[in-house]
């Protein structure tokens, strides 16, 4: 098959697209899946295309979108659309088409009535989840489990099917600094960059440690200062930074991270974040190879990885699916951007699964952790539940 990429001067209608991965007005959108392949085969499949690309930017030529599961033992898949629309930071816009013998008609479902009645039910009672947090803290030792991320699941059932594009529009408006995504019914607005590769430049922006926002600049600044001064949150954050740095280092000729974390505000919460950036050695690995090496980070699983993963599988009480996995895109040159799949929902008709998790360490307080998950859940619930 042949992929043709041409520069365009006009914007495209993202409402007509099935895949989205955007930040602000920059990113990619695709429509009409022509193939879905296991993620392990993605690089070879994309490399097999004959490419005619007059633009030459990351995201040009054939592109695959994916939302990979949390559990690293479960294989994920990526999807190659027949058309991809792109917009770069400098304003360059392009359109890629795959030459195939199928009609290019509009296969969107007709507009349905908007949902107006909702039920919201947790899979596990708040009391039971707090008991789980307490049990986890009692198991932690210096030479065993040191941190585990425990998630809560909430199911939202509406009287009509959810409209993906409506949910995306709400997320774009509420979270302009996040990466807004939609892949095969999986929708969200992630503040956290797992990894990106642009040529030989690699970046990651891990986040760990969260505080609420108070609703006004004075209280936000006070809460941010408290977060920066928190020994618990700083230790939890450093565990993730060290893992990301040590994982990427063997591929790099240069790699470093910021000396001090910064505060990233996201609507009703704020996070500790540290940028990790470096230059890849030649030949540079595909971004998918970096994704597989980094995922899952301590920010969504825990430390040590094997002990935390075993505890989650045995005790959390539900299958995370694509929540806390990785979502993004890859092109035929190995460039791409992948976010951590948080602030998200898995939507199937009138039912949406929403999850949120917290990093639990020995001195975690169950009631405080419960309140934090409620704040995180609200990010997606507010985009879904609109009477």
C-alpha cells in the first residue's frame, strides 16, 4: 500500500474523525481503520508502506494510533487509519491518505438524543477501598513492597449512548494543557507524557504527587507550596523520576532531568512534575520500544514493579483494561508521542467506565487518599454527566 502526505492550507473537521491525539490545536486525527495489528508488529507494518511525503514532519506518512492495556502481560493493538490529518506547532498542516480500494464515504453514526439521566456506581465501596489502602501500608517494608498505586472504578450508565465527540469537546475546553485522545471508545485528557520521540530527541514528563486546587490563586499557591514541601510526595515523585531516567539512559548519548520538580495545575488538582530530556544514540529506537520499556512506571503501578503488580492483580478487584496504560501514535520512522492513560473513560454505548488511582506509601492516610481519588474522578465525570 502507498501513503501520500500533502500539505494543506485549511483546517479539518475533527468531528469526522475516529482517532484523536491532540494538545491545544496541535496533533493528529484519523478516520476509517484499514487495519489493526498487534503492537509488536506495528513497526514492521508501517515500514512496509510505500511513502510519498512532501511534508516530512513527525506524524506524516502512515500512522498507527493505539491505547495499550495497563497490564504488561496483556498484548495491545494499534490501528492504522485510511486518512490522517495533522497540525504542527509552527502551523504546518497536512493530510495523509492510504491508497486502498474502498469507498471514502462518511461512516459516522447519526446523531442521537443527548443523555440526560445517569447512574454512577463504584465497583468497590469507599469503605472497602480504604481498608485495602490500610492493608497495603501494613505490607510495606524497605526490602519488599515500597509503593503501590491503587485505583477505584466507577461505572456511569446513561439513558442514551454517549457521543464521543461531545465528550471530547468538553475535555478540550476544560483541559487545554492536556493531551486529549480518543482511540476505539477510549477517551480522555492526560496531563502526563510517558515518552515522545522526535528524530533523536526523547522526552518524558512524569508526574507523581497530587494536591487539590482551592479555587482561587491564594489557596492554590498555598496548596502547591505544601505539595512541594511534602516529604511523602517528593519521595514518591523521585521514585518515578529515577525509574524513567534509568530506563531511558542505555539508549541515550545524553540524558538529564530538571533539578527540582514543578507544579502542573489541571483543573481541580495539581501535580508534581519533572521533565526528562535527552538525545538518543544511533540507531534511535522506535517510540514503541521506549513505551514498552517504560510502561508501567511507578506512577501508575508502584515499586518494586513485580511486587506492586502482583498486589494490584490480586487485591484491586477489577480489570483496569486500558486505564493507566499508554495511549498515543507512532509513524513509520519511529517518531511518536505517548501519554499515560489517566483522566479517561472506556465508553461503550450508554456505559462508561471511569477510574482513578493514588500512589500508596507506608504513611498514606486512607481518608486522604480517598478524597484525592474523588477529585481525580471528577475530571471525567464532569465531562460525561451533564443533565
